[in-house]
C-alpha cells in the first residue's frame, strides 16, 4: 500500500548520472536512500542506499523489487536480469495497474560467522531481560551486506526491543565495526511466519521498514541448519509496523545436497507518482 514499507525512486534511463548527482536527487526527494537506476541499453543496474554504497559489494532487496515492478509496467510483467555487485540477480515481476509483485533470485549462499558477545551484554544492548534472548545464538550473516542477527523469544520481545546506543557504540569500538542489528522471532520452521526489525545507526538508519537483504541472509542461515539435504524452504517476514510503515516480505532458500544454492526474496510495490528531473 502507499506510505508503507520502503520508498524508492526509479530512474529508467541513468546514462550520464553520476553517484554524486544521484545522492543530490535523493536529497531533493527527501530520501535517506539513493534512488535506484538502470540503463535501458544494458542489464546493468545501480540499486542503492547509504548502506551498501558506502560499504561496497552490497545488496538491497527493495530497490530491486521496486525497479523490476516499475520496468514491468512498461512491458506488462515478465522476467528481468540485473547485473550487480553481488552477481546476477534474476527477477520475475507481475503488474496490475500501478501495483505489482516481484521476486528476485540471488544465486549465492549466505556468509555466516558466529558472534562473540555475552548474553547479558546483548540483552542490555536491546533493552531486554536476559530471558528474552534466543532460542538461537546470535550470529553474523549476509548475502552481500553483513547483519548481526539476534533471535528473540517471541514477537512481543521484538516489538518492545530498543537499541541502547551507548552500549552499541562501545560494542562497535571494541571491534564489531558498523554493527547492523536484525532482530527476529517467530516460527523458524519452513513455512513459518516471522516478525523482524532492523537497526543501522552507523548508516543513519534508526530503523528500517523492510530489509530484504537481511531476510535473505536469515532464510539462507535457517535453510543451511535444516537436516533436509534438498528442498525449497520458505518464510514470511513482517517488519516496519513499529515505525508506521508495515511491510511483508516473502523469502526462501533453495538447498541442494546440503548446500544453499540460491535465495529468493519477494514483495509488493505500488507506483505512487511519476515525474521528470531536468
């Protein structure tokens, strides 16, 4: 729906538009994220936000989804292939008027690392009692952008969590770098429903309404831990209601011979306006 989830602007023909000018356009649009852009003459696409523009080699879900739906409007749906920093991203999109749904496929597994942080310190950082942390140990994972992923006991814990910036800054200075927190709870079994929030204060994002790249990393992590050697395992993620921009992300990971070979992220978008920059 309009005014829900993440906003973005799509520039269908980005020839001659520098990254600096794109950032200027973002300011004109009152957006903390750089607009998505693509070149009509090639499959190359620049999708973006401060999150992965600064870090390099990043991946964000909603610019891909929104761009695919905007382009699909011109050709009544279909398949697109985007060439990005993380590799080839394939997207299937369908459109109904100004509304559409798109699902992207990223052919790579998540990079997963254990996290070295005491439970009590982690709980304090999220302003929660110790017994609200878990059931899985905290870990770092990413399919382009790294996220510090913390599972919580239930959806209420996710809703009431608040990042303590003082503890977070101390943790980052101690060697965690620009820690981006993704907290999640729910049914972790395949076809489960999850509730999530994402905090990235180092990137000027107090809280994100929808984080497809984090959902993809978490789904790939869950799939990698399953005993099934083969399968396509899916989850639904709700995010953003705490900041008045609710979103729903469909995410899945395909596993072959105990190896995650691809991750899929899907979502809806609605075109709320069109215009021209001179």
